[in-house]
């Protein structure tokens, strides 16, 4: 297979839909490349599991949601495998099984640069690239509790979202000059200048005179969303509630069938999330890295009520320690945090300021410029 356009450099993105963050990060960087350089660089994407992995690894995108719904088992596996020696043992043991698939991926997708946004791509791809001219750059899409499999000394460059992720890279033996803290790439629509909140609420037909609580559970409507929604509605009589059920149609139907004691609007999967975040006062969400990064850019304080054990533990610590939100895994704790921010607006204002301090709205474009420079494309004067 030839490169998509032999007249232009090609950057190949390696991802998988094991969680929404990997695809979203790749698409955000690709969008940044288009915004900065137009069509001067081709940017194909390959799902490492669906497109090339041998059985049963090719079923990982379908299996992942089930796996994370068993939190104790997931946490045990995550922690047992999360160390530099253990990670090398895992990749070395898996290499004979995946070698032909990885070599086929490289042979069928000639490019000038590969970009991995998935931890399971990095080690095997860099091993197979030995002797090839195409380097690999790793873009880490976990915020803080980054697994050892993200880090390969053979990566040309590792781009970290936080200083904590960079420090883990150094612990795992990466050279300091080959690790850079840029931020987590998010879609450009989240990074636009803020809009007038009253105008946004008027367009969305949201209440103007109430604090608006935005409750989300990710694209699949995961976590104890229904219980949390009912507790908030029963305990916050002066607020309005916006619930995002995602693709969970049965959950959406159940929520819509209820009679709510406060103004409540229920949505499925939405594309207007940037405006939703800008129009809301508080976000109640699981501790996913993409949602956290988007909320920081929007200046939206967070109440984190759920996390993937091991993988997202550090996200909670990061948000709480930096003052951008609170950890409230129980419904009554969520209500207590909401009451605190509603009763004392200055405390919420301090969390808003912390969000703005931590936000990295230019991450996708900065990463795009780094990648373009790697393949010899410069910004036109």
C-alpha cells in the first residue's frame, strides 16, 4: 500500500476505541494539523486492535466496557502490570504472538511518522520499527496515573499531559530531553473564546436565575448516573439539573419518564458539550481525562463521583489537590459539595480560577506543530 498522497508527508495515528479518549485525542491532533497546515499533511488512522490484532485481541474494543465494569478485577490487573520491569516482561512475552500483525501494520501503512495515542501500541511498534526510517512519537492520553506501557525508550518523543506524567517517564528511564509536557489534546470547539453565559442559556432554553448543575457519565452514560440525578434533584431545590445520558437510550428513557422536583433537562449524546460546559455552573462527572481537560478549559468546577480504579486515581488527586474540584463518590457527598458551592459563591469562584490556571487549550495545536516539524512541514508565512 502506498502512502495516501505521495506528494505530501504522511503521519499515521495508532489508536483504539478502548474508551473514548484515544480516538478523541487523535482526532483533536488531526484537527490541529488541518487548522495549522491545511491539507499539506495526510493523517490516516489505524485501530490497532480492530484492524490488525490477532484473536482474541481484536475484540478488545468490545470487551473494554465490560472489563471496566468489574472495578476490582480491573484495578488488580492494572496495578500488577504497572511497573517498568513487568511492562517489559509483558511486551517481550507478547511479542512472538503479535509480531506478524505489527509487521503487517507497518508494511501496509508506509508513512513518515507514526503517532501512538494508545499504551499498547507504543512498545510493540517501536520494537518493530527498528531498522525502519519512520520514527514514533507517543502522545499520552491519561492525565496522571499513567501506566508503564506508555513509556518506551525507543520513542522519538513522548508528549505528556501533566508534569506528574513526565516525572513517571523519567522514573521509567526516558531521557529528559525526549519528554515534553504539552497537555491533553481536545477538540478545537472546546478551545474557543468564552461566550456570554446568559446568551448561551437563552439559546439552550436553560433557566437563567438558578445555578445549573451539569451531570454526565461519558459517551456511554456510565456510572451511577440515575441515582446521582435523583439525589441531586431531591436535595438542591434552588438549582436546575442538566443530565447527559450519552448513548444509553434505556437510561435516557427512564429519566424522561420521571417527574422531577426541579427544572431538569435530559439529553442523549450531544455535540454541543462545549456550550453546555460554558453555560453550566458545576460539573458532576466521572474522572475521565478528556472530560476533566475540557472542563478546565471551560473554567467549570468539578465534582468527581466515579473513576476507573488505578487508571483514573491520579486524575482525582490532581483535580482535588489543585483546587479545581472535589471527590464525592457518595450521593450525599455530592449534595454537600453542591450546597457548599451554591451557598458560598466565592469558594466556587476559587475553583473556577484553579480551572483556568490548569487549562491547556492550545495543546492540540502545539502537538500538531511538533509533528509537522518532525516531517519537515513549516507554518507558511
